[in-house]
């Protein structure tokens, strides 16, 4: 087995080992075609099967009802920051956002190009360490928007807010899609850059309720309408075939591991193990997120001084624990423990953190 480290990067992030192994095996000769998936036409029957299966896996794993379209797009989640308002805006109606961090702010900035934005709740007053409670969206909004998990701050909605029936709720799930069982019907739109919890960078998953596809103004550039991609099953233009193929392999692993229900159990165990270290450290490790808002995916914490944090990151590296430096806007450390991170990886990190505390307190 090739030497691998435990990779805690926030994204691109660790992928399922078996998916990588399978990709390696098929790299030069995919399915007896004598070609790599990277070399095959996106119109070929071989690629078409991959494409359909990737979408099927999303649908079955997340139990997405038939009235939703599954799209594979390019441009990252950042492109959806403007495609959401562009496709959902309605003349004279405000767009309502919850501001739970840097990615929410970026989404809000893009929406403002299209009209009035109401920020109905925010946790900026406490450096985004919590998810606002009792969020109320009006029934006059064109749509509402939230960020499911705040990658930088390590906070996550435990229970998603409700909107009235006529107000579609859009959610940026870039860093928590498929981390737990959800009811997709709570949302009109779900989007996620693939590079954290689905597969490699290069493709963005968009799940959108079909009845919303006609909202977009006719004089919108073709590529910017979800409808264009929905009508052509995400093959209007050349799809990012390799990235979608990798997503398919990774999602097959999720399925083999028992689906999202089982993944959620493991995710809860993994997160609990790390939060226990923080909570039992007598303040040596200080968690950034309030307990009731803690993320299953990104565990953020600080040590007494930046020097100690630097030492911790450096020594972790010597233990093959990579990618633990926190985002510059929060500082400290962050362990991203997405679906592909194993229990063993988290155990290795837990052991290291306990030992580091013993040697440095
Ligand atoms: N939203 C969230 C919650 C993210 O964590 C990120 C990436 N870190 C983005 C959006 C931006 O994604 P992309 O780089 O795919 O545009």
C-alpha cells in the first residue's frame, strides 16, 4: 500500500482510498475502451453510463424526489452565489439571507447585484461562533438563502429553518452535503462544490426543484440558466467528465459503507471524539464554535498562543497529520473530518492532541 498521511485539509480534501485505487486501476484503460475516462467523448455511451450513475447515486443516497433535477456544473459554489439570485429573483421582492460567515457574506454580495437583500439574521457579532436561533423569513421574499455549514468557523445548522410554502429555501451545502440524513424537501435548491464531501474539485452539484426552472428571465445568458443544464441532463456543453467520474467512485464507496445513515453515525462518532478532547482539556484547547452549533465536518479550536498553535501544527505534521492550520480569519487549528476521513484518522489525531497537551501544559 502506498504511504498515505491523514489529511485534514478543508478542501480539496481527503478522498475514499478505494475510490482512488479504482481510478488508478482504470486510469489507462477504462471499461475495456483502451482509453482513460479523461480521453473519452462526453457524448460516448461509456461516459454516459458514468454520468447517469453519478446522478443516480446522488438521488438514491440523498433520497431526492423525482421533482428535483440533479445538475453537475462548473465554476464552483462561488458561481452559484450569483446563479441562485439570477435564477430565483422576482421583481419587487427582496431576497433574504442569513449571514453565518465568510461564505454567506460572499453569497450576499453577489445577490446585491440583482436587487434588495435583507439579512434576516447574523452571527457576525461573535465572530460567527454560532448559528442564529429562531430565524424568521418573511412570506414576501423571492427566496431565502442559508449556508449549511460554515467551513471556516466550524458551525453547522443542527435544524434547518423553515420558510413559508411560497418562499423557496436555497442552501449552500458545500462543506456538509451528505454528512447526515436530511429531508431534501425542506429545500428548493441545494448546491455544493464537490471538493469537500463528494469528490475532487472541478464540479459543483446543484439540486433544484423543477418548478423553479421557469422563473429565470428569458434574456439571461444561456449557460447561466439552470434550465439549460436541466433540459440537457448537464450535457449542454462538455461536462467535467473526470471530476464526475471521481464523484461516482466516491459515492459508490458511501453506498458500500451503508449509505448516509451509516456515514452519519460514523461522522457523529468522529466529531464527538475530537470535541471530547477539547472539552476535557481544561482550556488547553479552546473550541471556536458554541456547543449547540458545532459542525460535524470542521472542528475549529485555538491554543493559548499563536506560537503554541504553530508548534502543534508542525509536530502534527511529523505524525503524518496534515492540513490542521486554521483559516487565517479565525486562526488556530481546524480539523476537517469529511465523510472520507476514517475513524482511524481521527483516532490518530486524538492521540496526538492528548500527547501534545501532556507535553506542553
Ligand atoms: N461555500 C462554502 C461553505 C465553502 O466552504 C466554499 C469553499 N471553501 C465555497 C462556498 C466556495 O466554493 P468554490 O471554491 O467551489 O467556489
